[in-house]
C-alpha cells in the first residue's frame, strides 16, 4: 500500500513538472510574440514618420515642377536685328578696322595682286569664285554658285566652312552681325555693290499702337482748334 502511494506521488510530481515545463514554453512563446508585435509597431511608427505615403486623390491637380525665373517661353526670345536693319547703319571706316584682320591674305586695291587669298576689289555683287582672275579658288567655292549678295557675303563672313564646306579658307568667321555689315560696307566702298536689302515693314499688330497714338493726338488737338475758332 505504501508502495502504491509512493508510486502515485511520483507520478503526480512528474505530471506537475510536465505542466510547469509546458507553461514555461507557452510563456516564452507569448513573450516572443509580444516582443515581435512591439517591434513591428515601432517600425510602423518610424516608417510613417520618415516615409509618407500619398493617396493619388490627395495630390494637387497642378503640374509638378520648379519655376525657373528668367526663362522665356519658346518663340518669345528676341531674334535680334535683321541684316537689312544693321546695314542701315553700317560704317565703312569701322569695317576697315575689322578688315585689318584679313589684310595678311587679301587686299581691296583696284588691280592689286592676289595673295594667299584673292583680291577683293569690287567683289560685292560678282559671281562667287570669279572676282580675281588667275586665283585658284577651291572647288567647294567654285561649285557653290550664285553671287556675292549681301546675304551670301554675310553668311560667308560668319563661317566660311559652313557656307562652303570643304573650302580652303581657314578663317573662323565673324560672329558679330555688326562687324560683318561694316566689313561689307567697306568692300562696297572699294568697287561698288548691289543695292542693300530693304528692311521689312513692321507687322500690322506692331504698327497699330503707333496709329492709335496718332489718332488720339489728333483728337486732343481738335477741341483746341475749336476753341481758337
């Protein structure tokens, strides 16, 4: 009988030990689950703080972008004066100073010799690559065709290689349209030139304000004349 009691007591102890171990495992698992939940919540808070999500319907309807001051819309940029406008004030004396860059290769004397480049006396208005007899013009210039009009000469002076690709002319060109106009005026003064191109008349919308101003001035003078009468 005593042995049965001892056996029962041992079994109860073993059962209690098993239940205690199971409880410890449950508590450990629950602790890890709770810890994982806390970590997940913390990460969610940090994510919301540093990485904001947006609902598309909450975004502004205006186009996104930066405003850049001083940038003109396409078509608003001033194209600058035309060649015809610049030629109105072209100065042969100013052109002579610019032409000094060319004197190592060219001259404008009537009957003057050719140098590294052809004599340019009377070149304005002449057929291209024909002004200086005996000079060996490049085939690129010979094949160009046309005459030395004001427009062609301006393009040539701006960039010989763009005007006649393959030309032997090594001069880089004159970037200033005023310099080109002055040089052409100097060439015209040494051998003549065709008539200068006429500047275009102002567009109707540009002329309208001036006409309106003239009409307002006439209306303002009318009462004064009536009073004097």
